[in-house]
C-alpha cells in the first residue's frame, strides 16, 4: 500500500484536546491486518443503555460491516463499536458476513451483551479476505486496554491513506446541564459521500433516545459530510455513528424539534462540519481547500447539485491546482449539471474577484488579484446561475499528480 510520508499542508496544527465523554472508553491494538508497526484495530465501549443512530452508504455494493449495521441499528442500542483499518471486507459473499458476525460475537462475549449491540466497521482494500481470526484474537487485549482518555489513539488506529488523525469536540448544555459531543473520522480518498464520509464516530453524554438522535444526525450530515467531495468516488464502507450514553442528568427529551435541543443541534452540526472539512483537507495529494458557493438557483437542492458537479470536475480541480482562473471550466460544469439556469445571469468570482458576469468574461480583467488568491491554500469560488432563491455551499480540494501516485500502487 502506498505510504504517505508527509502530512497534508492543509492539516490543522494538531489533534484537539478532547476531554473524556462520560460513558465511553477506547482501546487500540496492532492486529497486523495489513499494516505493521502501528495500531489498526479499535474498540469503542459504551455503557449499558447507550442509544445509537447511524447513516450508512447508499452504495449498491456495500461492505459486509455496513450490511450488519443496517440490520442492527433499528434496535437503537449499542454497547460497542469495533473498527479495523487496512481491509474493507467488501464483496466476499457469505464469508464476509460470517467474519462480521464473528467480530460482533467475540466483542459481545467479552462485554456480556447481545451481538446485536455491537456495531462493526472496516476500511481499506476492497475484495480481499478479512483475516478475522487476527481481530477476534485481539478482543481480550482490547477490552483490557480500554481507557476513557483514549480517543486520540482511536483516531490514529482507523487511518489508511490519511496523513493526520481527525478529531473534534464541542460543549453545550441541555436544560442548563453541561453536555459534550466528541468525534473522530478517517478519510482521504474515495470521498464523495452519499450519507457520511468513510468512517466517523461521534459520542455524547446527552440523554437522548435513538428516535431523537436519528433526525438530528441526518440533518447534521446533510450540511457537512454530504456537502464534501475529494474525488467523486463514493465508498462502499461509509459509516457515520452517533452514540449517546445518557450520563448527562438533564430532563428527558423525546422530540428532535424540542427547543431545548437548539444548542445541542448547533454543537452537533459544528462537530460534523469540522470532521468533514478535515477529511477534505486531507484529500489525497491535496494542496488547496476549495469552498464552492452557488447562488441564484431555482432551489437549494438544485444549487447543491450544481455545486457538487463543479466540485467533482477534474478540469476545475486541476485548474485550481495550477492556479489558473479558468472560469470556462466552471461554466462547463454548471452546464452539464442538468439543472435550470439563466445563462445571461451567469457570474463567477474567485476570492471575491469577478472573472465573469452576465454570462460573459469581465472585460480588461487584471488577473493579478485573482492569481494571488489562487496561489493560497484556501480557495473561494462563487457562481451565480440565475435570479432564483436557491443557494448551496460545498467543499472540495484540488487535484494534483500526487493523487495518481497514491492510488496507482494502493495495494502494493
């Protein structure tokens, strides 16, 4: 597998300081699934009674762990999540299903809970046999090593081509009672989420049932993970889980629209967006983070489809990599998005500097300011497609030759 030796230039200064979240412990070990000399197996333990909600890839070729999670998530309870890196356990037939069940049963036996309360996730190479015996053999060691302060190590253990571990935390209150939300994620390539992004695990001490968590998580993902792309390839393994231990002693909440959840909703949105943008910042070979705003569409969904078409355009992404304000490529992407637009109202700006307006190039454009903006690490591209009320904002990254270098020998 391609080795990444340099941290992305878009990486944050370091992993955030994340205090323990009541009701959760973490443990990592080296199981030798694909990597050597680093942890590649994670166990998240939750106290009895923890509620859970999740979003899973809508890929028609889901991994076997995704199929397992899809089956058990309706129960709304979780005692553990076990995650491996290096092998995605996808397209292995009955053998792949048996491997997931073996993982769940091994963890359940160690924690004295039903297998249906053990969530499973895998990431890595698709199509190869998962050496599940290496995973089940490590379960006792994982349980023995559980720690409340182990979330930073947890983030590192689930990395594949990631160049840095990804974590986020936010604090809020429900009924005046302090509540914490923390999360980790992994992702770098094969990022075009159709629910979440690769793998992301959020934990909170809030006292919220699964029926409340589900709509909150779906809304947060739609504004964050589902607004990002690195390479236009949706993963077979996308898994986003939110676990709530109930250890915060606020009054019960039974409705996701309850006004008492306003702060919690904002905090959850912030954590999800933070993690999603870290994934884009770690896009394979990325040198620039690109924020794309589309305005004037007939509706918000229409604006989002146009924005994602631009964000996934190799021609747009390579132009940005080269610092070229080639707005014609942007307009071409708008045109093939299949959404209603007003050509005479088309306008394009880079960093607030107009390069096209009213469907035409800005005459006598001084490209100096535009070039200076495109030479930076964070690029803002805004496109007006009409005079409608629709608006959307998405995030992508540039496309460099390093992306080819990483993916050309991924399995070697």
